[in-house]
């Protein structure tokens, strides 16, 4: 029996999921870069870590890092030289939950959240987050500066708190929600890449919602929340549509459970 593939730990979900050359007219096949390949490039070529350090952070062997790194660089070279689009998505990975020992170095924001909002598995409490601004549901998931987090038990709100996202953006916000141990998110507009990141983190999405944040959570608990299960923004923009614009590209992908 073949050895099962180990899921790669990814700290930062890509903020930009698609690159297209100026003047591209569809003359070549786009290159697909997996999220784990992106993470290896980020750690080695941008952050300056060695392959061994990269493996420690992604919880994979150095030989696996070498294989992923070679594949990633070849794909980027193909896209640059052949002048074709580069899309990022898919792969065998899980978003960092803030528990990795390396998250403590430099005071990783997700690690701080993970410690502050720790919950034990099996807790009967449910935690719901809402994109938040001045009491309202903020309509651009990728640009939200705050989440309002609600702790719920037996259908009642026990406590709530506004949490600053600390400048995180787009898909990286899914890592923040994961570190907050959130079970569900209520928001306005959201892109496909962020939806995929939330799905990978096991966070249920209630998108396309607007209005008062507290009332939306109460409606969720009452089973009367009006939301759009298919809400998705697929382009950059500032105007609201179908519950809001997310300001990010949409892209589907497959992830580890």
C-alpha cells in the first residue's frame, strides 16, 4: 500500500491568486501553482529560510521541500518565459492554526489569538464571527479590519468581543478565523479563494448578508437568517453586488481535511 501523502502546513494563504501578462491574448495554457508550492517559494525565496527550516515550518521532510521547490520554480519560469497566466490554488495543505512552535517566533498574530481564544475539542459552545464595522456587517471580507466574535451555548449568546485583524487581508483572514477557533462566519461579499480557505479550515460560511451584526447572529440562532449560499466575487472592484465586492479573484481548490 502506498504511503499516504502528508498534509503540508501553510501559514499564509496567497493574497493574490492569479497573474496575467500584459497583452495576453489566450495563446497558451495557463500554469497552475499549488498553494504548497507557493508557500515553499515564499519561505525560501522571500523570507530567506533554508530548505531544512522550510521543512520544519511546513512539517514535511527536506527531501519533500526540494521536490516541491523544484516544481514551483519550474512553473514560475514557464509562466514568465512563455508569457502565460499563472494561477494559484489547490494542493495538499492545511492552514496554520497558530499552534506550530515556529509561530511563537516574532509573536505570530495567529499564535496570540490561538492562546487567547483557546477552546477544547468537544466543547458544546459555538463561536460565530461577523465582518464588522460600526455595528454593521462589513461588506468586503478581504478588507475587513475587525471581526465581532460571539460565543454561543444552548442557542444563547454568552459573550461577544470585537477583534482587530491586525492588517491581515484576503485569504490570510481565514487563518485568523481558524486561530480564533471560529465555527461559522457571517459576511457580505467574499471571493472564491477566501471561500476555499474557509472550507479548508472547516468554517461554515453565511455570505451575502447585510445590516446589523448583532441582529444577524440572533437571526442565525433563530434559523431565520437570510443569506446567499452561492455568493462569490470574481473580480477586483469597489462596488457592491450580490452582498458586496470582496476585492479579490475567485479560485476553487482542493485541500487536506
